[in-house]
């Protein structure tokens, strides 16, 4: 099998999917598996039910999740890419800790936009034993995430959900006074409108040679609050950077996924304006797609060392 060499060495999905094993874990997946034009077993990734069945099988087989579901039309995330973010954050923390990987539930992660799928806490608790706080502006998403947490024992004592009541707030009313996070993560809403999101999906399916009526379909689903924000990812991450400066010493590393390379110069400018002490850009390649993670910290060298000794030693 050809390895997906762009993925992290610890990513469990560098090989092709083994559908025979996955079907053993989740038999309903069999209804969606067929032989593609390359003579390989696969699913139709434009079929929301097929993607949901695949995710259920992956979470059951590789991550010990036995009860997982999401409300209709909510985002069904591609797991290889999501766990890639988690592994890259592990490396980021390791680099700040003299090469030693901080693990266990003493490591606290803030997930901005936990979503109905609760995917990052699922992956992070399994791979590294971290503790999570997940925020979201959507009560329905939080209700779904809490159902997943309550249905899986590993998550119960390690994941907490918090409602963000202010549409313009990201960290305010989520981070408590004197509360410390080792890293914050975010998969921001990339699109400025549903029309833009649909256009992106149609372009992707066209490039993949998929011809079907997808006028009302979105790639992996997603309700408005999950995939859209006025001004798109540029506006959202700019707001995130600006507000992170107000909580400069509550989190070691602030991070966000960045989908568009054109967003980077704007984000770098705002980070410099807000006097971030250190900025890192991590490139991720998954198939034909390239994305980035921008990480920043306001802690200087002395403050970073004090954090390491207090929390990671």
C-alpha cells in the first residue's frame, strides 16, 4: 500500500483504508463500499451517509468510541486531517519542552468550536490523554457533543463543554480568570457565505471527476455557524489574534488552521501588531490539499521556561 507520506508518522491513517477491517468494526459501512475506477475498495465521498458510516467505523476501530452520532446536516469531519492537527500540536508542545512530549490529563487544551462531532477531544484524549475544554456558539452542537461525552467513559472526566454566548467573542466568557491552557486549537469557519461554500464543494467534485447534482450539498456537511463567518477565515482568525492578546498569559500556544495561503500575510501583520513573542507556521499536506497551522505565543523565553517547569516537569 502506498503511504500518505505527507501525514505525520504517528497518524494512524497513512495507509489506504482497510475496508474489510472497518466493516468488521461497523458492519453498516458495507452498504457503501464498492470497487472504484482504480480497482480499489472505496466509498462515494460525496454521499453524506457513506462518510458518516466511514467515520463511525474509524472512531470505533482506532479510537475506542462506541457511541457516536451527529445531528443531520452538521459537519462530519475527515478524521485523518483532524488527527493530523492533534499530532502536530503534540510536536509543538514537545519542541517547547526540550523534546519531551507532554501527555496525560494535566495537559489542558482549549478547542474553539468543538462542534456537534466533538472530534478533537475524541482524538486528543485517545492519542495523548489530554484534557479538553470545548466552546461553541451553537447550543444544538453542544448538546450533541455532550451526548457523545456522556456515552463514552474515556471522555466523561476529560472533556468539558462551554457555551459562547457572544457572537463576537472567542475567548471572553470561555477562559476563566487564572485558568491556564497549554494550547488552544481551532478549525475556523473558512467561508463568508453558503454560496461560497457550495462553490468550493462543486469545484472539488469537478476536480475529482464526480458528476452529480450537489446544488444543496456541502463537502462533509456543516451548518452556517460551523463553516461560515462574515469575512471568512481571514476575519475570524484576525479577531482570534486580537482577542488572544487580552489573555496573553492564560495559554502557552494559541493556534488556528489556515486554509488559504492569502490569509497568512494579514494574520502575520496582526500578530506583529499585537506583539506576539514567537510565531510558527506548520505546513500540512494531505493528498492534493495543503493547509497550514499558525501558532503564536505571547510568553517570552523566561516565561516559557517558568511554564515548562511548573506544568510539564
